[in-house]
C-alpha cells in the first residue's frame, strides 16, 4: 500500500506596509511563498506548484502575486529596512546586543 499525497509549505518572505485594496487601510502585508509538493510516505519528492501571496494583516484578505511582481516587492522590502540591518532603530545609538 502506497500513501500518496501533497503538502503545502509556506515561507514568509517579507513584511511590507501597503494600502490594502480591500479595506483601504495602510497596514502591514505579509509576502509569502507557497509551494505544494508531491509526497510518498510523507516524504516530499518534487514541487507541484509554486505561488506568491500577499495577505493584509488588518482584514486578512489574501491575493495572488505574479512571480515578477513578488521579486520587486521583496527588493522593496529589503531596501525599506536599513535600521534592521544595522541593529539600531535610531541613528547615533549603538546597536543592541
């Protein structure tokens, strides 16, 4: 007897502050990568599908994002967070240890 199936793996890529298209609030949005993999005996073998989603933390609305646009959003999120890379939220203060 073989046990066949699939499993979804969700990876959070970034948090962005955007205006939600559903509720209209400027809120944090989670950029996620969702990969569905084919499994045999609960061992993931190969990906069946990959998609990117953007979820509003205010109202919970989730929307699909094209892969090209996901790359642009990820680059934007990395360029928006210079304080997180230096370790100090305020200029002139030493980083926290």
